[in-house]
C-alpha cells in the first residue's frame, strides 16, 4: 500500500513537471511568433518611411531594398532577401491602420486617458519594437504566426481578410488549414448561403452558430477526399472516405461539431433504419443527421430525412436540447422541390457537395454582385423613406 501511494505521488510530481515544460514551450512559441511579427512590422515601417522621404530620395528609394538586403545578409548571413523585405513592407502597409486601432482600443479598455492614448499610439508608431514596455505580450495585436500573416496580407478585400484572420484566431488554424479554407473560398461560400442582411456580419463577427442555417455553405467542398468527378463511386464509398478524413470533414462542417456515429441503426415499429452519419453540435445544442446522396436529391429522400428527424426529436433528444437538424448531402438539388416538399418550419436542408475546389474568381464576382444589389436596395429604401 505504501509503495502504491509512493508511485501515485511520484506520478503526480512527474506530471506537474511535464506541465511546466509544456507551458514553457507554448510560451516560447508564442513569444517567437510575436517577436517575428513585431520585427517585420517595424522593418516594414522603416522601409516605407525611408522610401517616402520626399522627391529627393525617390531615385535612392528604387535601389533601397537590394542594398538593404545585401547589407543585412552580410551581417546576419541569411533571412533578409529582397522578397522578405518586400513582404515586411507589405505587412506594414496592410496592417498599420488596424494595429493602431487595436492599440487604441486596448488602451481605452485598460482605462488610459485620451492623452496617454495619443502618446502611446505615437510611441508605437515610431518605436514599435519597445511596445512591450507599455503593454503586456498578450495585448500586442498579433495573434497569429508570420507565415499566416503572409497569407492574409495578400487578400485584397479587407472584409474577407478580416474574416479569415478572426476565424484563424478563434479556430487556432494551422498554416495549412488557413490555406485550405482560403482556397476553398470559405468566405464566399458562407456569404452566398446567407441572407444579404447577414453577409456584412461575417467580416465583423466571423462565422456565428446561432441558428441551423448558420452551418450551411454553398457548396460543401470535399476536395480533401481525393475523389474525382469522373471516378465511379457509391454513397458507401463516399461515406467511408469522409470517415477516413474525419478531422478535415469536421473543419469543413464548421464550428462546434462532434462526431457520434456512422451507420447509426434504430428500430421503429419493427422496421430497421440506418442513418449515414450522426453528429452533435455543442453550440447549437442539437443533433445533426447527415444522409449522403450520390446524385440529385428527390422528394422521397426529403421525406425519409423528415422521418429520421422526427424520430430523434421524439425518442432521442432531451427536453433541454434544441430540435434535431437534418442535412441531405447531395450532388445536385432543386430548391423549388425542396421548398415544396418540406414544411416551412422544417429543420431540414439539402446541401450540395463538390469534390474539387470552387472557382474562387467566379464566387467573388457573384458575391460582389449580390452585395451591390443589397446596397442599391438599401439606398432605394432610404430614398423612399426620405420622401
């Protein structure tokens, strides 16, 4: 008994020591990310100010980056190519305004006076490397790594860039996950799946999970399954591929999804039924049932899903949980058929999937047209109210 107690105490001690090391490594990693971002931001600021030093320096400014690169590499051996210096300059140009806004907001939150805010903002503008003297590391407005910011700063649309930055921070996306979400046009697909009034919220709040429709994307992109359009595949094969890449599928589904079962079997009135995939969304506090259809969704498929949803609502969910959501994942859908088949208050949706990355330029044009229509309608509404 004594040896057992001794072993338990030792294990607790070992675990406590291991946790200290893990925390230290996370801190060092976070500190390294902040240091690199602050360094490149400051280098970018210095380059911009040097290049914009007046007409007398215009000619000199053209050769600034090659000469600076040669000087820095001679001293530090590597890491300061012309490309890296251009990236630093672009980083400053893209984020200078938002950094100052974030600093001002942080100072106001901490009760700084207006005069202190102005002094600190001016200080930050001209000596950003010393920002740690006036603010804690957590308050520095760089929440991602340098590699992630290199992706973000190339997004021209400010609303889109802000959306991906917020989602990457909240979702703790890796560089590869951020690349994948951007190239799969997550922003455009979410926007085109929403009412026009809700599109503007994406850039201000990111993806919110408040109601069933918030989980929808148009379309759901499954390129990570490595299945092509010309390959013959069954619904079972598609389901198996999804399960084998479950972490990627959960990322594509969105926030709050937990996997519960595949081919979930239940019996009702002596008949046996099987659900392809069962998930639970902890943000919406409800079950999410997914049935996979290889081709075009039919009204019979919608009726079957309605039965599945009714069963879960009546026999599985608790009184504290919200109504069950049903999703038919299909290759093609007819919105008119879906609307005519289902009750207006049904929590059932048909969502198309794609096995390849969408045409981003096409989706961007569609979204721009949609936003323009919305803005025109708002202006017309305002004019009518003024009259």
